[in-house]
C-alpha cells in the first residue's frame, strides 16, 4: 500500500497563505494532476509530500504513519521527485546522474553493480536519453536535461513519482511520450503519480484525479470531468476559455483580448 492522506494541511510564506486546510486522499495507483495559477502552491504541495517542507498545521500520513516519522532513506524508498529543470553546476555525465539514484539501495557497497547499471540504462532508454549517456549535463538542452532527471527518478524504482512540470521544456513529441510512459507505468506497475502541470488538456487525457489550487488557498479536487470546466477555470485563472470535446474528453483553449477568436467586448 502507498496511500497518502493530507489532513487539514495548512502552509504559507510569512503571512501569505498558500495551502489552507487541505484534505485529500491519494489512493495507491492513482494518477493526479496538480494544477492552478502561479503562486497557488503547486510546488509547495510536492515539497511537503517529499518532506522538504513541514505543514504549519495539520498532518500528512503515508501508509497510516506521519510523514515526519519517516527517515530520508525510507522516503527515498517510497517516492522520487523530479524537480523543475535547473542548470547543473557539476560536470557529471548523463549516465552518472541517473546512476546516482541507485545509491540509497546499496546498503553495504559504495559502488554500483551490474544491476544498477542495467536499470540506469533502461531508464535512459525509456526517456529517449540513452544516446546522451556520455555527455555532461551542461552539454545537452534544457528539455533533454528534464528527461534525464525523469530517467533518474525511474531508476530510483519507487512506487510513487512526484513530478514538478516535467514537460515544461519539451516539444510536443516528448510531452506525449512522457505522459504515455507515466500512464503505462501506472497501468502496468501500479505506480502512484502526482504531477504538477499547466497543461489542462493533457491532464484531462491522462489523469484520474485533479487537484485545482487557487491563489487564496482554496482548492477543488475530483475527477477531471468534475473539476475542470469553463466556470471554474475562468474563475481560478481569471481568463476566458473555449471548451470543446475530443471523443470523451474535454479540451480548453484560452482566449485573450486580442486573440483571433476573442469573445466580443
């Protein structure tokens, strides 16, 4: 079991509330999209679940135990985090970067073994980055680095994946490839996935559940069909949107004041 519970969790920076009395249950094997405007607490949500931040009120439970009682190693065995892309400082190669994710599994040895190397190569292949294995992180593009860090999370082999905008620097082909890969792992391996994204359309197509955060600490949770609609999107994001359907699922197009299909003034 890998169930996670947020029980009346509140967090803010100085006197500004970000998350306010947030309560939800993440069932094992579910695929969540965390969406909302900038500053609504999406990254904060992941950082609390990863143990980097502690709730100012309320509690987070993992498998019925307070998250605060889990050691760093225990958390690393349960969940892996893909952060937003950053510029690397050290000159590690792509392969070395992914291989580092295996270190917490080596209790008695300081060095990787053949199994570690095989798992790292498989993770690179799954994210279409094996061809960059010998390059340093500074020698590849931002989008390529983002896929490398996803490969690193896959090599960690955790039942839960936390991803902070993993497709923000990717072209359309690799956006879809990453979402397909995550969905495949959910279906075939039973992984629990929590993903921060600004792409509401991909959230509708791939995710089971949505957490929609507002900038005032308010939130809505549920299925994409119940959470994502014109009224709530326009209210939370303060924009006009057009809603259509692709087969069963909805899609949304934002409409600015000067867009070709802007609503009449």
